[in-house]
């Protein structure tokens, strides 16, 4: 009997142990099932996000005549595909770049506000840089259809982008012979891809053009107030006969809107002084940190140009200043009793982006300083305009970058504390 009692007790303990083990296993299965649901949900969400992904979005520069009545040519800059910018002058070029296919339409903007449409007709290459001629249509009023130009996005089974043509309008004869085909975006590599003329997977751009508008009486530009015009203290780069304006080609994306910030005279005076002080400080720091220089900054800012934007529509303006500073012989190289001799052929060049904080104090978001002897290393930046190159509804800053003998373009994303370079036509 003691033996039987012992077995009974052992059986009870065994049942308890098995029961605990069973509930432990069931809990593990529940955790695994929950993990599987999370993974499946993430995969589903990822698939949905891929299907909703936008692109491609092309950015270009249009040269406008001095009177602003016509556009002379278009220069391709960058194409945004899968969140990465590619050089539009070589992207899928066979032989011409995809961005310059005949019939592509670009919406030209000034300060984020549409001013007209440029339709590509012919393209040519000169010294490894492409440009296009085309038809210019001023923005009288927004076209009822086809306001978004040229490039589009289509998702196939493998969720890869495909460029295809728009259904043509009755008056659009150039688009009747193209077909839709599939092509994956370029893989991450040091150089953009190219394609073959007879490649069946070559993407075809959607063709189309804005609806012709009736001729209207010439009207003055909408933005004529002092607050919306660029604040130029002294004229810079005199004699330029054309104006550079950004242009966007994208079948989707947000509607363009103005980035003008209507600052008051008091704000203009305060912000101008603040960014000017930052610019002088940056030039002094640059000269101090470059011991090989034989010149030092002298005098005040010259050829000052200031633009102010509200890129995020949050009433916290971004102030962009570009200027140059005259120079004199470095103090260490002259006799202390003699005044510093000016250097008429040497200048410091500075670009500053500042933004006021909650307390009204202007803080530096970005600065770029160079001098006449280092332009090959550090180009001089001149602001072109603000443009929504990323298709997010927020403005980016587009600069003209001048080296000693050449010129390029740089595009920046404006963050809360700094600027981040998105694209440089000179390469990585």
C-alpha cells in the first residue's frame, strides 16, 4: 500500500508537470502565431506602400528671356526614382536622355508658383551636356486637363516602375504610336544605366501637352508686392540676359504652390542684419581656418542678394543670403604701421541659410564659403529658386554652383536644423 500511495502521488505530480508544460507550449504557439501575423501585416503594408509609391519625377532648368515672355531652352538636371536622384542628362539615354523625349511637358515655376509649360521638341548634346528646345506656353490660367506633364509610374507584378504613354487627346498626334512596356529602375551603382534602342524592356515616356489656352491680354506678374519679390540690396551678376527657373515633369505629385513669405519691413531689416552678421562670421572663420591664404577679408558684404521663403508653410521663414567680401593682404605679410593693401582680383564668396527660432533669434542652417583661389575645390553657390523636387509638398533649395571655368547645380533638402545635399550635377 505505501507503494501504491507513492505511485498515486507521483501520478499527481506528473499530471501537474504535464499540465504546466502544455500551457507553456500553447503560449509559445500563440506567440509564434502573433509573430506570423505581424510579419504578414508588415509584408502587406510594404506591398501597399510599393503600389502607392510615386515617380519618376524629373527636375530641369529653363532659361527664360529677360522680359519673361518666352523660354529659350531646357537643361535636364535630375530624375527621382525609388527615392534616389539620378543625373537626368544620362539617365536611360538611347541616344537622348529619357527626360528629353519629344513631347515631354515641364511645368515651369517661380518661387513654387507655376508660370508656364515647356514642351520638348528637339534635343541636342554639346560638350557632354544635353539641352532641349521646345514650345513655350505661358500660364494664363490652369489648364483643365494635362496640367501634370510627361512622366508617370505604373506597378507591374514585380512592383517595379514602368513609364508609359498618356492616352492622347484629339489634337495630340505625336503620341499615337507608342506602347506601354516594363523596365525596372536602375540598381544602386556608381553610374546610371543606359539602354538599347531595340530593348523590349526600355521604358517609354508618357507623351502629352497642356491644353492650348486662348490668347489673353498681357498681365503683370501676380507677385508684385515688396514682400514677395527677392530682396536685393545690391545687384549681383549684372548683364545676365536670361533668368533661370526650375521646372518639374511628373504625372503625379502634389499641386505646386507659392513659397513666398510676406515679411514686414521690420522683419526684413531684422532678418537681413542677422544673416549678414552670420555671413561675416563665417567668412572670418574660413579665413582663419585656411592658413595658406595670402589675403584676409576686408570691408563689408558686397553684391548681396537675399531671398526669403516659407518652404514648409509653417510661418518660420528660411532666409537665403549670397554675397561676396572684398579682400586685402593678410596682416602677417605687411608691416604693422602700413594699412592693408586691397586685392582687387581676390574675393571671398559666402552663402548662408538661416531661420528664426521660437524666440526670434536667427540660427544658421547652412553656410558655404570659398575664395577666388579655391573655386575648383569649393564652388561659389548662387541661389536659383525654391522647388519641390522630392514631390512631398515641401520646398527644396536649388543652387547654381560656379567653379573656376565650369558651372553645375546643387539641390538641398531643408531640415529643421540643417541642409542635406540631395543632388550634385558634378557627381558624388
